[in-house]
DNA sequence: GTACTCGATTCCGTACTGCGGAACGAGTCC
DNA sequence: GGACTCGTTCCGCAGTACGGAATCGAGTAC
C-alpha cells in the first residue's frame, strides 16, 4: 500500500472491532500484527475516543468518537426526519405502507417505514438489508448510480421470488427505463405476493442519497390504480423531499 | 502527545471534516499542518473509504466507511428493529401513538414512532430532542439512571408547558414513585394538551437503554382509561422487549 | 490571449516516528 | 506452585512519514 501505514493499521483495528468487542491478542491475530503494535494503536484510538476499553486490561469496542464523526454523514437520523412526513403523505395517498431506504454496499437498507390505515398489512422491514436487484428501491439506487451498477451486475444475481430478474442485460435495459420514467416497479421480485414502487431522493447537490417506496400485497397493489400514475405520484413525493 | 502521531493527525483531519466539506488548504489551516501532510493523510483516508473527494481536485467530506464502523455502536438501528413490533402492539392497545427514545446527554432523543389508527393524530417526534424532565420518557431515563439525575437536577430546569415540574425536590420525590411503579406519566408537561406514559427498556444486562411511551391529546388520553392500568400495560410491553 | 493567483499534488532528502521482539505483571487453571 | 495466557511497557533501530519546494491545472482579471 502507498498510504500512511499507521493510519491504515488503525482502521484495520477499527474495522475489526466493528464486528464486536475483542481483546488485544484477538485483534492482533485477526489483523496479522504484533500485540505491541495493536496495543499502541488501541491506546491512541482510546485517547481519541474512537475505542473504549470495556474494563481495564480487557476487551475493546468501538467508541462514541466514531459516531460523532460519522454523524456528519449518517443518512439515518436527519434523512429519516426529513423524509418521514412525505412517507405519511405517500401512505395516505396510496393506501399502502411507505418506506425509506439507502444503499449499503450492494444491499438496500430500510431506514424507516410508515404503515397505512389498511387492516391487512405487510411486515415492517426497517433495519433489514436486501439485495438491490430484488426490490424497486434497489433498482432505483442502481439505475441512478447510488450503487455502482456495472460492479453489481458483474456478480451472480440471486433469485428470491418467482419474478426476480437475474439476467444482467435485461436489468440494464430496465435501468434505462427507470431513469427515463423516474421510478421503478417491482412485481413479486423480492417476495411472492408483494409489489412495490420506488423513486429516488436527491440532496442539494442533486445526488441520489436514497429512495422512497410504497409497497403492498400484489393482489391489491397497484390493483385498480394505474401503475404509471402511482409511479409518478411516488416520484412527485420523492421530488418534494428537501435535504 | 504520547500516541501514534499519524493516527492522531488523521483523526484531527476527520474531526475537521465532520463539521463540513473542505479543501486541503482549508483543512491544513485548521489543523495547523502542512498541506503535503494533510494531502497525504486525506489520500490514505480516501483509499480506506473514510473520506471522499466530492470532485477531483476539490473538497473532501467524511465517507461512508466511517458510518460502517460507527454502525457498531449506533443505538438506533438494532434497537428500533427490536422494539418496533412492540410499538405496534402498544399503539393498538392504547389507541394512541407509541414511540421509542434514548438518552442523548441531558435530552431525550426520539428514535421511532408508530401512529395509532386514530383520525386525530399528534405529530411525529422522530429525530427530535427534548429536555428529559419535560417528558415521561425522560423522567423514566432519569429515574432509572440512564441519565445522571443529580447532575441533571443541578442545572436550572426549563418550564415548557403549564404543568412542567421544575422543582428539584419535587422531581426527586417523583423519581422514587416512578421506580416503585415502573412507569411515568406526564400530563401537559412538555406541551399543553399532550399527555404521555413511558416505561424503561432494558438490555440483557438489565441496564436501561431506552424508553417506550404512548402519547396522545390530554382530552382523551388517558381519558376513561385508568392511568395506572395504562401505565402497567406500557411497563408490561416494555418488559417484553428483548435486546 | 496572456498573466496572475490559488489550490492540490508530487517529489525527495532526512530525521524521528512507529515498529516489534522481549520482558514483565496480573490473573486463571490444574 | 508451576504453567499458561493476555495486556502492557520498554527500547534499539530502520524505514516511514514528514514538510519545504516545485509543479501543474483551473479559474480569474485585464
């Protein structure tokens, strides 16, 4: 590597701890460094608040200093705050649950969900990660480059439901359509019996930072509604989001 | 400093960027280091995904690598995930909105909210911070030591609504009662016309990590319901949470 | 169109920072 | 009581990180 070795090592240690608390010897084994090196790095990270020792002479874990810095980019809190009223609007307009998600590697991570007034509900996916190609939000994030689509399509794609698209060429064609229309529909591609429609959310630099979607049981969503009209509604709601 | 200089400098740069995107010269000025040093550190941080350059040759900002590591300690996601079904139960049982919050310094931070089926709704406080003494969740967090109550009561207390308690002695008496009963009611103490009841959520070490509450307009909540019975219901729901 | 300014990047000689093996202390186990 | 493990500390040394200087590119002013 051509970077600053100590900084690279410090982050190797931090990444190790992000998987769970561990001791010096344990971390040293996992990052293939001598214990004294790891101990010195941990001591520095502890002084900076980036790690904390759970008890003297024992295990270390990631500290609040990391969250303080990460808060600058955390899409979670402020994004959820900004978007939630729009999810309420969307749930009311469609009569189905509405949700917010962001890219998380090659997955879509569900950050928030507002339920509809409907008595028959789908489950709440907040906190879940799903492969991007299987849901409308993921397709939106791929089509609008919030997830690198070529890199994504280079891997084998998993079929999760009866209508999951797994052919890269067909998916690319679909992406062009999604970009043109400004929204994506997924009909029983993630789960049999579930449909969803999503549109991208942009920040003040016009960068796509997430997607909102509405989802419901396939038998009633979109049901009698015109799919394109619903899609435009979701895109319009997404367009009203200000971050 | 006795730590690893390069690591200390790298985090000085990161802290600088957590206040907003900046260029090499700007960061160098703020952290009092030569531009070549800052440039090299930024290059390493960029390789690690901890910062990203907004455009080539331009400003840097904190990258998603930080959030990946910080996710290990964020109380938000997994807690929200674990608690949300219980909020649904609580909203259904009380007919009012239910929410989840944690301590954030001397404030209560609302992490999640599930609305009721009621046509007349209160607003959604997700993402908001409020002074602990003014809401039932905060009183619970103070009474059960998730917030240091003596430290808290040493400061002047703000009156936000007509019934906000601001006398430290009266508040201490109330804490004893909250501990004994296992829940707290707040009647128009945060906002006139709003009542809420909260109970503590504990982790597997029996430590209080947050609170759940139900809240509604004072004219109908608790309304005809017995306040103590509702309180016990909230405490029971909180007791069913497993983290 | 040219000159100037400014910011980011690259280069390179050097010194001092970070390294890692060894030793030590504390705790645990048999 | 001895063996083992883990975290911490020490210290001689080598090579990594440093920072000043130079370079390059973009933007602006005249």
